[in-house]
């Protein structure tokens, strides 16, 4: 069994911790003994489940203060380029020189073209030889951070969705997890003009605070509030990973934030809007544009080729004109969702869904068949040991 450490510096609240815990959990189910060092156990403990606590191959370590002693494992992962404390750095330097310890910097997910040429390259950081590992959407990157169990659940969900794609809702269900976002006011308006009723599950934290600021109302946990004839709000506390997966799979439309939730939402086959983490100089919008362009490329080029070569695959055959039109609408809506402006005045949620649901469905089918981050890391580590 290979010993492996993951260091997690929690910046984006639940997102960073969620990514690291999913990865630690997945690797512990392989041939790894994993220690997860985290500098915010309050956040991490919210996400842990009973299986994690009883997992002999997974240990949670407190990194809220600099370590006073540290014995490096065979493999050490620095999540999102977090900086090691002095004791850890010195120990890693000795372990790399004496035992060949592998140090990997796990980068943030990106669909930008340049990550393919940088994936797997090395650099010296604090006199340590560090490999850069990029999650991504192509075979030249590290794949996406999902586990086999969830992918199997998504595949079952996709089988059901294929039969229901063109059926209108009687009631549309949302999940809402996001940052401060004034566009939620527009979303409330378009739901109010929908042909069906809408039920929105909002998670406590930033998403709930934002909703209360917009509506000037106070919502209570586990209670439903009817905003109007077409929209009701239900507030949920933060939940375990497994419960959140269930919610994503059952919701008709997922409004998500952060790398962890977007990766899981895009595998379900349901429509989603990604509220990406804001960065200086609008760097996040470049990242979002790259993702949307990658999604369009996959739907326009990769999937039709798969359909042509494998006639029994689960994809929907969609003409290129419809794909281009739908991807353009998704692009504009996603960019609007991340702006400080408004949805287009003529934005119609019902029409958006009818046009775009097949695109989301095909994209999910494609992702569910790709090599995931755990598999890629495992292959990479074994080539370096």
C-alpha cells in the first residue's frame, strides 16, 4: 500500500475542502493509505461521513497551526498550490533527497488550451521538485474529480432522462448553491413567468444570505416559503457529500458554485448554471469562457464522431445547427449569470430548457465515459515511483 498525504488550504469555504476530501476518499479506496491535512477542520468536519470516520485507510490531520513534526509519505499532494509550513518543507526536502518522495501540485480545474502543455511538467518550488497536475476535459489532462459510484449513479440517471428530455415539467425543482449574485432576482422573475410551478432548494450560507438580501425576507431552515404562485423556497442546512449528490441527481436544474459542485452537476445530465469563484481582473470569466467553448467543441465535434463509430451509444443525435444555437444560448446565459447585469429581457426559462436539455444530456454522457482524476493520478504516480 502506497502512503500519500494531501495538504488542503481552505480558501473557498466548502469548495476546496470538498475537492480534497473527494480525492482523499477515492484514493483511499485504491491501494493508498491517505492522510488529509486541512487548515479548517470546522468546514471539513461538516462534509465527513461515517464511512470516512471508520475508514482505516483515511486519516484526517489538523493543519490549522504549522506542524511541529512531520514524516513525509511516499507521495505528497499540495492542493491548489498551497504553501507548506517550514517544518513540512524541510521534511519534504529530506524525504525527496533520501527516499524520492513524489510531490504533486494539484491545480484548479481549467478547460483552457494551455493546461495540456503544462500538465505533468515539473518545476522547483522552495527547492522541491514538484509535478504540476491539471484536472481537465481531455485525455491530455488529469480528468475530473468524480468517483465511480457517483458516475454509475449518473449513468442510471441518464437512462431515465433520455426518456423524459422533451416532456414539459409540471413542477420544476432547483438546487441553489452560490455566492453573492444579483442575477438571482432575475431568476425569480423568469420563474414567475414560467408555464410550470417551481420549487427551489437553497443552501444556508452565502446563497441564502444573497436570497434574503434580494427578497428582503427571512427564511428558516427546513421550512418552505411561497414567494408567489409559481415559486416556493425551501432552505436546507449544509449536507454531506452523499446527500448533495442525491439532490443534484433529483433536481431538474442545478445552480452550483465552485469546482467540486460544478464537476458533479455536469455529470448528472441536468441543466446547470455555474457561479464561478470571482477573481481579480475578471480572470474567472476567461476561465468560464474556456469551459463553455470546450463544452461546445465536445458537443459539436467529439460526440458526433463517437456516434458515427458506435451506433449503440446512449447519445442523442442532434444536428450541428441546433447544437450551435443551443451552445450559444448556454454561453450567453452562463455569462449573464456571472455578470453584475441582467438576463436578457426576452429570456424564457421554459424555452431555454427545451432547447438546451439535450446538450446538457450529451455532455454528461461524454463525461461519464472519461478517465477520472483518481485513475489519472494513480497511473501517473505508478510511473514515477
